[in-house]
């Protein structure tokens, strides 16, 4: 009996410590959070210079978004500006750093959503739009639609004055070499960008790839949430495959009543779990906090065989960044401008 009492006390103490950690994690109020993809990201495989390069761009993205909020601009402005920085960097699988399809093309996807009105916009399979996140916002604000794809989305982007580039702009040697390596190994197998998950159905995937979808969630001075996600998809993809990033409710979701979410991971599993919206639903109907809701959805994805992560922010500025991989490029900034960047688990 004494042993049972001691054991029960130990369990209670452990639970209290865990609860305390969760509360501590949620104590600080944030205004912006970003991610740059989740996957097999190990410190032993990262040079000091490469690690610093990632941290520098993440900090630049955080500051770009924060400066918008500090100047009184909207959370949508903050999300767009933060993602621009990562889209313009070759380090991430978005914009300039997009991976190649089996046909040797770069096909980009993005989506954005505002929590005040639930307005949303997305583009998929575009090849000439320098910053797809801006195209997604234009679809939301300058059309009656939510999603546009391919040539039609590019024609629309041109009409509304967005910057178009020759497809060669997105060519980088690192991504091209990665495609050649995959195609040389087995042209019938598919390599995911930031997922690197071995699967008998999709083929053996190389866990050393660290390509990352990018995303941002923000809370502005008016209390409005916004979320955005941008990606180059998966390396060696075929048949016009589209993942979760441009799909509202799967890769991106924002609702002032609950939270803003941006996801990164094995897209098919995020679509099947309606991952981003599921976090919001858990908060609305179960009264979960951001940490509980985010972790539950990541756990669901993991049980199905998928991996990845997400960033979640609620209307009070609490942030959760759960992931089930070895690492996730991520960062936060508080209302007073305190920036923090992390990479590893």
C-alpha cells in the first residue's frame, strides 16, 4: 500500500511538472511565429556556417513581419512580408529555393487566410510568380475566388501587377543536384521535400534532405489573426501533385475565435486530417489550448504514418510549435520585439 501511495504521488508530481511546463510555454505573449519546414534536421549534419545561415534568414523574416506589426499594419501584411524573406532565400523550399518536379520544373503553391472575416486565397502549380504568397493574397482580395492554379493564376497575377520572373529564376544547383540524385537512384520512386519518411507505398526516401515549406502566423494590434504558407512541393513529384500548403483547412487556417495555423510535413496526411482546421475545431469544441490542440493533431498524423509539424497562435498571443521529426526551423517574436530562433528538437 505504501508503495502504491508513493507511486501515485510520483505520477501526480510528474503530471504537475508537465502541466507546469505547458503553462510556462504559454505564459509569454507572442505576435508572430514562423516555420521553415520540419524533417530529419540533425546538428551533427549541420555545419556551423549553414546553421548560422538558416538562423540569419529566420531572424530576418521575423523582423520583417514584426516591423509591419510595430508600424500598425495588419497581421496579413506581417505574414506576407515575413514569408517574402523566406521565399527570396534559396535555403527553403519556397520561392527561390523551390525543389524540382520529375520534369525538371519548379511548381509553387501558397495560401493565406485572415481570421477576422475567414477570407482566404491560394495558388497552386505556378512557375513564374516570384512570391506566391502575394499571389495568394491577391486571389483573396482582388477576385471572387479562393484558389487559382497554373497558367490561369499566372495570368491573374500579371493583371494585378505582381512581379513575374522567368522560370530560370528558381533554378538552384543544390535542388537540381538533389533531383538528379533521386532520379539516378530510382526514377520510379517519389522523394518528398521536407518529409523524408520511408514508406513501402511511396518508395525509399532519403532522410538527409532538409528542404522546408515556410509559413507564418501573426496577431496584430487590432486583435486579428492571419496565417500563410508557401512551398515548392516535393522533389521529383509527377502528375501535377499538390500537397496541403495551398489547401485552406489542411495546410493553412485562421479564425479570430480560435487560432491561426500554418503546417509543414507530409502533405497527403495533412490533407486527410484537415490538419489546420482540426486544431481550430479542437479549440472551439473541446476548449483545448493551442498546445493541446496542436499536439493532438500532430499525434494523429504520426499514428497514420505521416510526419511534420505546425505553428499555432491563439487570439491571446500564445504559441505552440509541435512536430514529430528530428527538427523544425522555427522562430517567434514577442510584442516587445524579443526574437527567438530554434532548429533542433
